[in-house]
């Protein structure tokens, strides 16, 4: 009898401890060891939020969503606005905006529309391990949407980049559903920069706001130098490893789903999560906006922390009444603007950063990227790559060996022939399909190996 009582006490104590840890876990714990972001790095993010909000506008001259700061989009810079009627249900609406004030060519994609069946079709077009891409796994429906937009707009982007000049950056931005499309579009463009006049990798940027989990861990780390994810406090979407289609099938009982996912993940060790090549993650470098802390009432001036995490990459569901409100784009933009103003105020004594300081910051970010890639290799993350396998900071370098060089040359010839057959227009379905069986450096990945991984 005493043994039974002892076991009951142990079970009760264990359940109480688990409940306490889960119910008192707040979003700020995810990034408590990260360094603060700088104003220089964070400045483009409120603009990216504003560009995405512009997709919802009917008239930029009279915006319904009044910006909280001084930044307003110039209607004269709007190149194209594509509504639902023109996307054939194959992607969310988007716009192209040539920001001549900040020298950016922006393609912004809106988030999920709960009343649109076409958006759900994009989400549902996937299952675990369905699409292997560039040595990792991605969400199949989001990749198809990214390819669709590239097929339609790559010519426009190419001509605008040639017209605007080499000082302009190519920026992809998206919120929620659109963040996954923007991130995967960035991966495709980085792998085919020759189709954009040989644009440097450093001139390509992606801002995924409240990002969906759309790529495996090796890809999330590999492209952390070009993709930036922005997460507000307790947002549920970047933390939910449940496939997107399951989330939005259960959208009207989301608290129940989050609780069950939280309960399930408690019993899955982190090492097992890292070893699963099909598990999807939020992409790139993380910017975490923190404005609430444990046992402190109300909101405080937001602070922004940044890192390229490998372990603990927003793996913990936060059981909070703010998990859905922190996903709202308007709220994220407002808090991002406030955080930027706080950072600008702290550095007001030095209004212009010296070039030496900018160079040191750039080297620091490159070192963070190298360390994250090395950490992924150390943890034996499936398909993890080393820095030598990326082309960061090595524009126009020679191929690693003559075999890969010969393969790349043949691949380019095939692309040119394909363009000639399609009337000179780039066929992005064809180019993307090459990444299904070849990695970025051109090394072959055997189809039988891909099939064996997908069949697990």
C-alpha cells in the first residue's frame, strides 16, 4: 500500500511540475540568451510590414491602415498590384513596389485569408516529407505558389533591377502564409542569381513576418544570411511544428490543438527532433520582439533580440491569451516601429555610424552564420552543410572541382535551350525542378536516395 501511495505521489508531483513549467512559460524565455538587435539591422522591418499591409489596400493614396510612424508608401512607386482575381487561386495576392527612397525593389505577399478557399488549397497541398528540395525538405504548396509568382513576375523584376541600378536590393516580404512563399522564392532566386543579371547574394533579402514553418532545419540555417524572420512575443505559428494544413483545419479550435501539441512535444526529446530531416522550421535569422515578461503586468517598451539558433528554435508552445493576437500584422508593425524608435533613441548620440563600425557588425553577422552552420554539423542535423558549400561573400568564385564545373556549364546550356523553346521567357518550373535532384553546388543527389528518405 505504501508503494502505491509513493507512486501516486511521484506521478502527482511530476504532473504538477510539468503543468507549472508549461503554464508559466512565456515567449521571452525563447530568446533570453540572445544579443540585442541593432537599429541598422532592424530598420527595414517596419517598412516590410508596411509593404505587406499595402497589399490589403485598394488605394495607397488613402490607406485604410494608417501607419503609426512617419513612413508612408508613395503611390507613384507602385509598379503592380495583383489581387485574388488575377492569381487564379495559385498564390495569395501580392504587389511590386520600387522604393526609390530606400533603394529597394520589394515584392510583398499578403497572409492567409480565412474566407478564401484558394488559400486553404495552397496550405493543404503538402504532407510530411512530400517535397525534398535543395538537400532538405520544404512545404510543397508554398513552393508551387513561389514558382507561380516567379513565372509571372521574374521578367518584371529583372527589367526593373536593370533600370534601377546595382545599388538597389531585391527584397521579398510576406506575412503568415505569404512569409513561407516569400522565403521559398528567396531560396529559388539565390540559387539562380544568373537569371537576375548575376545579382550578388548580399543584395537579396527576405523578411518573413510571423513566419510559417516552411523548410527543414538545414535550409533554415543555410539561408540565414538572406532570410530574416520576425516574431512577436508569443506568436503561435512559428512555434507549432504541426503541419500547416492541420493547424488551419482546426482553426476554430486552435487553443485545444495548441494544448495537445504542447502535451505531445513534452515527451519528444530535442535530439530526436533535430534528427528528423522532414521536420519543418521557421526560416533564417530570427528577430524576436519581446514586450511582456513573467509576473509583470502590462506591456513594456519592446526590445528586439536576434540570433541564428539551431537548438530550441522556437520549439515551445506558449499557453497564453496572446498567442493569436501576436500574429496580427498590424500589431507586429506597431511594436516593430516602437522597438526601432527605442533603438534609435539609445543610439541618438551617434546619429551616423562610422564605416568601421558597420564593417565590424557585418563581420559579426557572418561569424554568427558560420557558427550556426558549424553547430548544425556538430549536432549532426540531416543534410547540414558547411560554409564552404554556400556562396556567401564569394561572388563569381570558381567551382570546387572540375566535375561540378562541367555539370554547371551543361545545366546552363540546358536552361538556355529551354528558354529558347519558351520564346526567351525563363521557365521557373524547369529551373526549380533541377533543385529537386541537385543541390546548390551542382552535386548530384540520387533519386533513389530521395525516395528512401521520403519513404521514412
